[in-house]
C-alpha cells in the first residue's frame, strides 16, 4: 500500500514540476553582425591583361545587391553600364561587361555598401574589384574633402572627377564627355579618395550630379573645381567647394494665369532686385501698360496688364545681351481682384515692420486716409515704403513696450493698378515687454578684408534673422531678438554689390568666401550675450554634428539625473 502511495505522489510531483516550468521561445542565438566574405573571384581581383567580358564573384553566404545604381562607382566610367546579376539572393554575383574597354587602363568597381548578406543586411563595406587591361595595376592616389560654398551642410553622393589634360582637353569637355577617373562621397562622407590613377596632368572637379550621367548640367547640378591643373602623383589634400551657378536669363513661353495676368517662366537663378529684365507687351504695334512682379517661390515673373479683348498678344523680353520674342493666345478668363492681407496679426516684434500683402499691384497711397493710434487713442506717426516687385507695403513707427495699436485704412487709402480701392480695413497690433527679448553684441576677429555681409541666422542656417553690412567695423549690436538658437554667417562681398555671388565655371571664378561660426549660441529672454567670432578658424560641419550629438547626450543625462 505504501509503495502504491509513493508512486502516486512521485507522479504528481513530476506533473507539478512540468506545469511550473518557465515558458519561453527559442531565441535562435546571437544576431549575425558579420559581413559576407569573398571566397573567390574569376578572373582574380587585381588581375592584369584582362581580356574577357565577364566577372564572377563568389561569397561564403547568400548575398543580395542593394542600390547599385547609387552605390556602385566604376572608374574610369563605362559608356554602357555592365549588367549585374542576379537580382535575388545568391552566393554568386556575375558582372557582364557591355562596353569596349580602353587599352592599358586600370579599372576599379567600388560597390560601396551595395553588397549585403541576405538575412541581416550586413554590408561588405567598400568592396572594390580592380583589374587592368595592361601589364600592371596603376596605384597612385589623390584625396581631399568636399564643402559647400554657401550652405552649412554638404550634399551627399557627390561625384569627384579627373579629366586628363591632353591635346583634346578644353573647357567644354565636362558638358559632353565622361571623366577619365571618378569616385563618389556616397551617403556618409565629406572626404574623397581617387585610387588606381596613372601619372599625368589632370583637371579636378566635383559635381552634385542630379542626372547621374557624369556630365555637367548647369541648370541642375552643383559644381566645384580647382582652377589650376594638377599633377599626379600629388600628396596635396584638395578642398573643393560646391556651388550652383547663377545662370543667364532664359525666358520660356508666357502662359495666361488670369484675365489680367501673365506668367513668364524662366531658367537660370536670377536676382531681379539688382537687375530686372525689360518686358514689353504688345497688341500688334500698340505697347500696353504693364507692371512686372515676382511670383513667390517659383521661377516665373508675373506680368500684369489692363484687360483687353484680343485673340493674341506679343511680348519682348530683354536682359543684358539677351533678347527673346513671343506670341501667344489670349482667352477670356476670370480677373484677379484687389485683396489686402497683413503679414503680422496681433503681436508685432520690435525688429519687424508692419507689412501688408496685396494680391494685385498697388499704385496709389493716400496717407490722409490711414490712421494709427495707440491704446489711449493717441495718434502715432508712421512712414510707408512700397516694394512693387514683391507687392508688399511696409509701415514703420516707433513702438513702445506693452502697448496696443490700431491701424485703420479708410476707403480709398490704397488703390491698385486696375483703379480698385480698399474698403475699410482695421488691424490690431500689440507689443511685448523689452524683457521678453534678448540682445547680442558680436565681435569679429581676424577679418581678412572688407566689405563684409554679417548675417545672424537660425541654427540650421536656412533663415536670416538680422543682417549688417560693414566696410570696416568689427563690432555689432543685434538688439531685441526673439529667444532662439543663433549662429553667424559672414560673407566677403568682393564685388561690393551687397549680396552673395556664386562662382562660374567657364570664367574659372570661385564663389565669394563664406564663413560660419562653429556651433550655435542660445539667446534667451532678458539675456545679453557677448559673442566672439574668429574668422581664421575654419568651419567644420562634421565637428558641429559631433558637438550636437554630445550636447544631446549631456542633456539626456541631466534629465535622467533630475528624475
């Protein structure tokens, strides 16, 4: 009896242990972080006297190709790209060459990060297959870094090229022919290295090549170059500045936007505030009255005209040595009408001017029909300025802290090009306390030459918040600033036109020099900041990125400690 009881007790204990066992799932082991390994290649890597048209690469595991159209760099470039298969996972990659190879030339195929293992996507980083159609492998190198002539950040996937300087070389070759050698910064680098070069004399340039055809298209591409020819071998580290050329005006056929407005599209980055094209609109031999304004955020001009019943009109466009004639149809369409809107609504900062936008160009302003009063109904004097090209009407007046203002425009105060006037308009404005703003005193050191343009910008560098122009002064005050992270940009205005000017390839002209303050500085409410900017210290966007990362980590640690 005791034996039987013991059996039952043992059986129950086993069941209990099984039911209490920890449930879980099989993890499959540690995650694979190893890149694929090349087991063999045919012909062997770094082969000479290459005469075939097929290359086979064999790996130790299944691999797949990713973004070869961007990552694969072939130098010298082939006119017909090789066919690379398969597109699915495989242990072999086959490269079928479709181009006629140059004699006595070293070719390199840099796959960047396009070869990855099939399971985890670990890249075979910067794998390069090299062969020569001659008896030896060229082994010379050339390196440097890319920066942007104007922007704080540098584009990725920048092509760096060498053109051989021989009896066939001329300035137009970069528009028509591919280079002798090429490399690319890919998606994470600002530095470049051209390898497997032959000794000789070369022209060095860089392209942000939008069409990926290894040729310069001024309309789309950024370009940078070294003015003088360089020789290889060369141990100099070259710095190439990318810029977008300011192209000459090229007008395109006008289109009708409404019953009283035409759009004139154009190619070429232009600054029409300095030099606006002459536009003559005609009905046969009769010249029509027009006003030309900008079309915001579009490469077009607006040509305003008085409505006329005709089937077609003609337009003459001239700018410097450029001239173009157009004839186009006119249809009966709805007309643009006067519409006034304020830029500021409610709060207005001390550094801003009260601004009105007009949907149609304004031509008459009657100040006697405009009234500005404060909260005590005391009249406040003001001045006006109209920017016809931007269709903006500016008002300047002395603003007091913690004050309220009421701007009234009685009927007839504003009249547009079509003799239409406003109805009664009223806008309420208010100011903050002076303590809500911060002030900056900027001291510049080691300014190389004058004049200079000084710009207070936001941290990203895509917005100018205040500006000064100096012909010799190095100390500046920026007062009543809204709290924000700021940086500084200084432009050497060598041609003294008070704007930044980009370079020009055919003229072998570099862009005007631009300097950025390393990092940014915080301006808070009721703060006074003394900021020094030493222009002899070169800006390094990579260093600023690392500083930002460190600052984020420090902030995170402080928050964690606080809790």
